[in-house]
C-alpha cells in the first residue's frame, strides 16, 4: 500500500473529508493529489497529519512497509518474529534453525546479538558468550540519547537482560519506571516492550535470589505496576504475571502455583519473553 492509499484508507475509517483530514497543513487540492499518488508529501507534513488525528505511527508503518521497506529489512522482520515465537515456546531446535538463517543475513547486527543471547540462554550456554559482547551492548545504548523511548534499544535490552549484573538492571528499570509514571509511554507497541522487560526483570530477579525479605524498591514498584494494570485483554497476561510474583515474593506458594496454572492455560510460561 502506498502512502496515499494508506492515508485514504485511514481517512475513510475516521469518517473525514479530505478538507477535514488535511486541515491547515496543506490545501485540499494538494492533499487530494497526495492520496492519488500524484504528489509527494514531506516527512514533516506526514507526521503532522498522523499526530493531529492521533493515528498510531506503528499502524501506519504496517500499512506501507511492504511498499517502501527494502527486502533485507522485511526478511529481518520475518526471521525476528519466527525466532521470537520459537524462543517463547522454548523450541530449541526451531530457534537454532532460524538463528542460523539470521547469522547469514548481510546486516542485522542487533538482531544477531539479541538472538545469540537468547539461543545461548535456551541452551544453558550463557557462560560461553564472549565478555566483549557487553562492551558492544553498552556502545549501542550510548548511541541513543533517549534509549528508553527507542524501539531498537528497548528490544536489545529485552533480549539481553540475562547478561547484565543486578546494579545495571536496576538502573535500566528505574529509567523505565520513571517514564511510565510520567505517562510518556502512550503507544501500544512501546508499552508492550516495557511490559516484556518488566516480566524479564522479575524472572531474572527470582532466578538470582533465594529469599525475598529485603527486595529492591524497584522490584516492588514493577510488581505493583503490573498488578494495577487495567483488566483488559491486551494487559491480562501481564497483570497475571504481576499477581504471580506478588504471591511468590510473599511466600504464598499455593496462590502462586494457582496463578501459574492459569498462565500456562493461556499458552504462556513464566520465562523470559523475546
């Protein structure tokens, strides 16, 4: 779908005329030519249109990406989804199959790092990962000033958390909690990554500790945040996870096991999310 076709589709869904859609950003006649792919729209104007009408940029990208994305990026995205599914269901053979394909990609540096860590985790081989990888990771985080709102940085953290020492993880989590409290995370695709990171953080904390009488403040904050999520379908899994860890950390074994059964019945396991 072209940009013009996507704008026309969304405008129709919103029930707007061309004049209402373009507002003061451009003339109606020019906007009509954009919709019919007879004129180009600048990035600045396009972003203004999306923001004014509160159109999810991630949704817009999905509409047009097959038309504009280079094939190598499309291939990366497909393999990312496939290895992510394999990792989440803990299918080691399938994960390794897609991992081999990822390593053959001409670029995909971050995807290769992420999948290297997660496949090593599945195989209980994290100790074999070269220590220099942490230095590479830190350089990647320092490349982006606002890493906590950057999609690539967040995905990198989500998939490599198991490598970080507790002090560094606590720093990352405090940054994310700060953004959540300021209501800066208002896009579904960003929020989902935040929730996956919170799940991974609690899983790692549980894995590294035998007692929970003196938990770090941010652990409690993450649990409380998950428990207070609204009871809607897209949040229900994470709310269950929050309630599981709340029960587990308070030594309510029977309650935690019951909640874990419900999570398993939903087709998920209490493990790292990719």
